[in-house]
């Protein structure tokens, strides 16, 4: 009886093998195009400015005088990776003296000078003759992709005749859009 069961199982196995089929994937073509893509994401537009600056010293005088000094490096970083330009502005509060007295932001000048540009952009400087309200100091046009612009503005302050001795402080604010 044992021989018959083995023989029957062997016959089923051999007989079933002839009925088994395998699925083979069908290919549409042996050659042809394959579309591929790459995505480049853009970043932001930002401006960085010096933490503080000392524009210089002037002796008390019965005559008006101008103190001019370097503000330090201002950097616009345009990581948007596009073709839109940007505009940088600057404005200032009036100076307040440690022993009293003020110096109007209207007597301050801002001379940006030529920017050093990395990337593709045409950056044009614009000087300010007063800083009471924010004004355009650099514009970028003909932009392609990522770029940075760095400049070191010269700030002039007209000290009025008879100004009270002391340390005068103001805040210059830059922005970019």
C-alpha cells in the first residue's frame, strides 16, 4: 500500500508540472525615451549688517563739521535662484547724545559705493543725502540664479555748530525686498 501512495503522489507531481506556467513581464519596446526630471528649490532673500560701528570723533567746535566713517560690510544674499531683482534700503534714527542734544538723521549721508557681486546680477549704488526715511541704496537687475552683493557704505554726519560734547548714538536699519 505504501508503494501506491508514493506512486500516486509522484504521478500527481509529474502530471502537475506540465500544467504550470510562468508569467513573463511584457516590455512595450526594446528602445525608447525615458523622461527624467530634476527639481531645484530656491531659498530666501536676506541682508546682513554690522553689529555696531564707530564713525569717528570730532572736537567740540563753534562751527559745523562733518564726521565720515565706514559702516562695515553689508551683504545681500539672494538664494531664490530666480530672475527677479531686489532693492536694498537704509534709514536711520536721529542721534541722541549721552549728555543731551540730538543730531538729526536729516544731516546724515549714505554712500554705498560699488558692490562686489558673486553670481549674475547688475547691482547699482544710490547715495542718500538724508536718512530720516528709508531710501534705496542698491538695486539689482538682470539677475540670473543665486547671487550675493557686498558693499561697505560710508556714513557722513554733519555735526551742528556748538554741539554738546558726549557720545551720540543712532540706529541705521537696512532691509531688502
